DNA sequence: AGTGAACGTATGTAGACAGCATGTC
DNA sequence: CTACATACGTTCACT
C-alpha cells in the first residue's frame, strides 16, 4: 500500500504532506495491517511489532485523523528522553496550526498552557499525576496512545501504567486507544483488556540476523553462519573490531556498570588503526567537551580518555549531559562502539550494525546470577541494523562452550518471549493507587473502587476477588493513617469513603502514602536538631532508593553513628538502616559542598547518581515541608531551607547567589570567596569588568548573563 | 633489587518515574 | 533450583 492510498481510508491530505516530507512513500506491512484494522476509523488497536518497524507512524494516522477534526491526543511514553524525542517529531504538525506540548516531571507546563495543545506527549507518571491534580483537559481526550504497553509487566512502574490507562478510558469512553508494544506472546490479552483489534507481526524493515558466537564462529540458526575475524583475545572486542572493519558500529550490552567500563577499556586501542586523522581530530574535540562537564571524577576522566579513541561506556550513573552526548556521538557515527548496561536497550533508538549481548545473566540478590528475560534480550537485539545505512543487522550472544551455545539459541534466538503479567497486586503500588483513586474522586465507595479495579489489566488476568483482601488491608492502612475516612462501621461492600485533606495532598505530591506516614511521624516527634536527622527522615522513606553498603563503608557509617547517638536510636544496626544512614551522609556531603570526585570515591557512586539522589531528596523535602504546613509542625522553615540547599548542593550562605541563573555551586563558591556574597555585591562586579579575572570559572559570558538577569529584576 | 607472570582471594552487583519553580559548569 | 567478572594481593621464577 502506498501512502497516497491512505486518502481512501480517511487520512486528511495534509497528512500525506507530513509523511511525504519524511520521504515515506510506501507503508510497511504491519502499517498496512494497522490501516486495515481501522486506525483511521477510530478503532482501538494494539500493535505488537518489533522496534523500528514503524509503530509510531500507525499511531500518527489515528492522531492526525483526530486532530484535523478538532480532536486532542495524549501520547504516553515510559521515559522522559522518549517524551522529548516524540515531542520533536510531532512538532512538524505545528506547520498546520496545531499545538504540540510535552509534560514531564522536569519539564512542567501549566495545565492552562497544556489545555491549548492538540497533542501532549507525557510519561505515564506525569499522566497519572495530572489525573490526580484534576487537570480538566485530560477528560477531553479523543486519542490515547500508549507507547511500550508491555511495560505493564514492570514491578515498580507497570501498575501506574495500567491504572492510568484504565482511568483515561473511564473518563473518555469514546476515545480511541492505540497501544504500541514489543512482540509479546500474550498481546491478545492486552488487546482484550483495551477492547482493541490486534496486529501482531515479526516483520522488520531491515534484516536481522540473530545468533550465538562460540570459538570465533557466529551461528545464525536462520541465516547460516559467519567466521569472525578475531585478532583480539577478548571475544567482545573481536566482534566489535570485526564490525567496525566492515564499516559498521557496535553496541555491547553488559550486566553491570563496572563491566561496561571494563568492556570499553578492552576495546579501546583495538580500533586505533581504523580511525582516520579527521575522525581523531573530531574525537579529541568531543573528548574535551566531556572533560569540561566533568573533569573532576575518575570516571569522567576515563570516559573522556575512551571517547578520544572512538569508544564510550554508558550507564545510568553518568551525568545526563554525558548520556545525551554519547548517544548523539554514536548516531552521528563519531563513536564506533558503546558498552552499555541495559539502559540503552530501553531508551531512545540507537541502532548499530552489530549488537553484542556480552552478559545474558544479571545479578539478583535472591538467586545469584539469573538469565535475563527473553524480551530484554530481544529488545537489545532489536537495536541491530540501521535502516537505510546497514545492509542488515547482526545480533549475537556470547557462549563459552557448545552446550551453552545450544541453550542460548534455544532460549533467546528460537524461543518465545515470556507472557507479561499485571503487577497491580503489589502492596506498595496498591496503597498509592487506591489512595489516588479515592482522592481524585474516581471511587467514593468500596463498590466503585472494585468497579474501577475491574477495568484494569489485572482484572483481565485474575478474578478481582483475588485482590480484595489486599485492597481491604490497604484501605485499613490508609484509614488508620488518616488519609481517608470511611463511613459507617468497618469495611463492607457498602461502605463509602473520602480522602482527608492530608490524604489528598499526599496523593498530589505523588509520594508513597507510607513515605508520608513516616514523615508525619518524625515531624510530630520532639526535637529534630541536626541536618542529618532531616536527611535521614527522607532516606528512610520507600521513595528513596538507598545506597548499597560496601564492606569498606561500615567503619565510616558506624563511627558516624557513634558520634550521633540521636540518629543511632532511630534504627537497628542492620544493613537496611546503615544504608539509609550512608545515603543521608552522601546528601549531607552534597549540601556541605564537598567535591564531586571525593563524594564519588567515598560512597562508590557515579557523578550522575549524586544528582539523582539529591533531586529525589529535594522532592521529598518539599513534600515534607508541605505536610509540615498542614500538620502545623515547627519545621517548615528548616525543611524549606534544606530543600533549597539540596537543589544546588550548597551551604546556606550561598543561597542568594545560587538563585541567579548561570550560577551553580562551583561558581557561587568562587564568587563568595572573592567577597561577592549577595546579589547586590554582584552589581560591583558587573560595573567593573576588570575585576572579573579574579574569579575562577566566571568569565565574560557568565557576567553578561548575570547582568541581563539582575538588570531585568531590579 | 626489580620485574612480571601466575595464581588466589575479596568484592560488589540495572534502571529511573514523581513536586515545584525556573535555569548547570 | 541458580554466581559471576574484576580488582587487588601474594607468590615465585627469572633477570
């Protein structure tokens, strides 16, 4: 089917232009199936097809059809980075007078602003949050697109996705639902849930050879085999060099951050003779950019050193700027190889000629090393082959012997993916979503609550009765904590309920009700004195992921506790408590302006981890301050103060300086050292440019920026 | 004494969403 | 039901 033919199916003519501009003439087979299943007639659709086989376009057919007749679309994705990526894509529509917006936790726009948008791209949590806040326009949506629906399978985030979809469908009964999924075996079940047609296909726009390597030979069960040119003693390195020799790039997936650095370290050097002088010059430049952002930590320095030679590692501990930069450098072809933890498999599309899954096992504290799900490996495999650039893609696992090779082929190449299952029956998920369902008025009684649960994916796979016991327990918890009020005596099927003011606020703040109850308990207690006690309050909350206790951490943490008996009283001396304390100490060092490199060394974390922990802490400190306000606690100012320091990682005395854009913890400290302690002190600096040189890290450009900001404000 | 291969042992382990008010180095 | 790769320390042969 050609794009032009879509007119017959009801696509507005302008839609043709959009696709035409992208150079699309003919539809892929799964896309044709989507059309035949009625995307353009507003029918619900589940599209279970491999990555990069044109899923987005099918959803766009529904979106364009709707939007051209005055409709509104909500497009839900699992990652912030994906939200921005889709946002950029849909911006093309603005040419036709449509408004496109993004809403994520850190790129937030007012509900008012978003209500003028025809297409809003958002994460599932942000969508959930907007529902909790009672955002008006969300009840006026005509198309709901859910990208990567198979993530309802995820323990932590799946429940949010299914609850949010269920609510959106209840609020917008007439809306078209388009769900995009990886090829999962029980896609039919998802389709049943969403009352949708199903298109399932393994078709790919570019040939993908999947296989297993052993003894310098890749066995592609469906595509013969291939000798690997192995002049390296490390298999992964040989595979990478081999791919680069053929003019391609390679992605190597590893099971841990350390392994990703290690694998990259072994590849570095094996590509030197394959880089042109021009490429070397460019890489040198890019490497220096990386040092500019983070030249302080050992890891940042190492990353820069590797990038100089065409290789990078990639994992969630790196700073966001580094991650985005590495991704960009790989798609531009400057980098030849990336060694990555599973982040890259689920993030933005970053195709490579060859994908090497070096580690197919991942550590699980309950079991030891455990083979990862087939879906995860398929997701990594799916990154092989750049459409239009590579003749084909190759994806391989590495085996250490023949037996393992055959096992790997059976399981990961020939085998089916696992079924996905609802994780809604997990207590942490349930207490949060039950509260929000009540607080936002979706359910005012037990029977309404169960009616709602009946609309979730959980109810498709289980009898709702199976969740009742758990729901009752959760309701009991919410009532006893004062987050909801229940009519009458006891919980019966006839009982009605409503959220209390504080329960409503907890739901809006988007924190786990258990976090809220812990915080409220601390705030009502007597005499919190030192910063560390507030920081620990935040770290003992289930919303904070605490740090792992290394052997070498015990002495440090235990001796701190010895000097702080008040803190020591708060818990048993078990690993759980100690890791809370360790995390609190990291946060304390952050707001005491300790050096990045030192913090990384002391706590065994990466530089991006510090910021991620700090930002979670800031959110929780903000929530604590809000709860404090409602419960008349004495600590509001204290919490606000800490929140502010947490945001920038500074001591109190810098808070004035740091509020100026362009000035962060480092520059603020430099300015302070040079006698500029407040905004008004800075006017002197601006008026007397010759003094600028005295302050490290503050150049003419920054001064210019400060000038503009201060001039505007005063 | 210095170097370094070869072997033994201790160690640590993936990811990333949310509020709020505006902008890192 | 199910533990790996790696960094670091020690030993010992050889210059």
